[in-house]
C-alpha cells in the first residue's frame, strides 16, 4: 500500500511521544499490553506501519476491529487453549521430569527449580533476574536450573513489555536456553513449517529479552537455539527439537528498533486523529485507521486482529498483495489486479518486462486450452 503520510516527520521528545501515543489510544484507555505473540507478529510483517503504530500506542486492536465492523477471527480457540494447557502440564509434571529427560538430564533430584512468585509483573521480572543470576552461578558449578514461567522485561517503544516464556533452562556453564511448549504434533521428527516458524519468532522475542538481562549478569550467555517441545506423532508423549532462531532474532531486533520510530508515523498523522474506541464513531475510526499505511498479506489472517478490515481494503483497492507475498514478488511493477489483467490481455505493460511476457504467455495458453475444450464438446 502506498497512501501518502502527508508532511514529513517532526522530532518529538520521548515524554511528548508518550503523551501523543496516549492521545491516539484515548486518554481513558489503559495501554493494551504487548506480549511475545504480538511482538513476533510485528516481526513477521515489518513493513506494516499501521500495526507498528497501533501496537506502539497500546491500542486494543481486537476492540478496534469490532468497532470497525470487521471483528477479528484471530486468536486461539478455547479448545486449542485447553489442549495446549494440558500438554504443558504433562511436560512439566513431576518436577519437569519429561522436559529434563528431553534435555538429557538423568538425575533430576539435583535440578534446581526456584520459586519465582512475586507481586506484579515488575516484581516477577526482578525475581526472575535474581534467579537467573543464581542459576548462572550454580551452572558454573555444574548444576541445572529450571525456571518455570519466568517473567522477562523488554523495553518496547519506550515502555516495558512483560513476557512469559514457558520455561528457561540454565545448564552447566551458565547458558540460558528458552523452552517453547506447543501442542501441535511433531510427526516423524518434523512439524508444520508455518507453526514452527511462528513458534520460532515467538521464542526469538524471549531470547532478545533474555539477552538484555544477560548483559548485566556475569558469566551468562543466551543460546540462539531454543528447545521446541511438541507431542510425538499421534500420541501425547512429549518430544523435542532444537530450533535455530538466529534469523528470527535479527528480524525481531530490527523491527523493534523500527518500533521506536513510531513517533515518525504518529507525527505524520493529521491533527485530531484518534483510535479511541470509546469516544469515536465507526466513521471516525475508519478514517483514523486509513490515515496509516498498511501492508496487508494473507499471513495477517493468522497474526493480526485487523486482518479482515485490511483484507477488505486491499481487495477493494485491487492490490496484488491480497494474493500473497510470493505472487506480489512475481508481478514486479504490476501492483493492481486491474494492471495484471490489462497486461495479460495485451492492453498495457511493456512486452519486454518478464512479468508481462509471462502473463501474456499464460493468457495465450489458457485461451488455447479453452478453445480445445470447446472443440471437444
Ligand atoms: S492486518 Fe493490517 S494492521 Fe495487521 S499486520 Fe496486516 S496489514 Fe498490518
């Protein structure tokens, strides 16, 4: 999408930015907390300014989508949630016996499992940081530590986001490894690539948050591979796979750095724009959302609450992005469905353009096949 943002960005100090983001969200609305799933989704669509701004401002996108008349179909079903919960409980039952077995730890009596309870997310994050420091010291002596649902803090667009991985394991040598427990099956040692990709992006957010803590913890290092635990084949038996998240880590890092520039996106908005669901009409909200460029792709359907709204807009504009990123890439400079059809019919487009030539060849083959089919009738 390429709507204009109007005048250029105006630099604003951080406090003014926070004030502006609160204005956009609605002064009476508490910021919607960002979790690892949301941060991972941001990394999956780094070109979307709309999502970057709404997440940076802490807007409740599910409420916004409903107010726009395009409620989200995004999110875990109750059944999937319960199945995930039950599988995680099985993996962690009996002091994490199954998890430790997957890590190759035989003598779980010696594994430390610190109590991480504390008041509020800030308190839990501080307790986790302390437990990680103690675990690193214990790791230097050869001990294993299992941190069950630690709380990690990561600063996003000037505000702390609190993230809760399923587990972090600190092994001998003081290396911290994220454990991600998912209830989709791993069949013959491999799982659905899209689901593994989403889990890897989510785990990369945890790795990033851990790296911030590790920087101030002597002797600590964070593994750039995570342990993904899933049910084996068609059973409920846990199995593990080590997933390299270096690529996801660098994308997430880059995208979070971009998020700190939400001020540029906010500064370019016309005066009076607001995403306050409680105070604005559906028309006002629609105009506000349309004032921020989006980058719709079918992947949004599994990752963003605004997907139905953005898809409708992309389809109405005839944008080829609605057909998928790979199709978009193949079509080069042809950005609308109308331009693609005109090029295929020979009414427009440069015949030397490989995309135009391929479309005309495809159109000719189709016409030929239709003629043959008609002749056979
Ligand atoms: S659904 Fe819309 S707002 Fe969300 S990531 Fe996709 S394009 Fe951006």
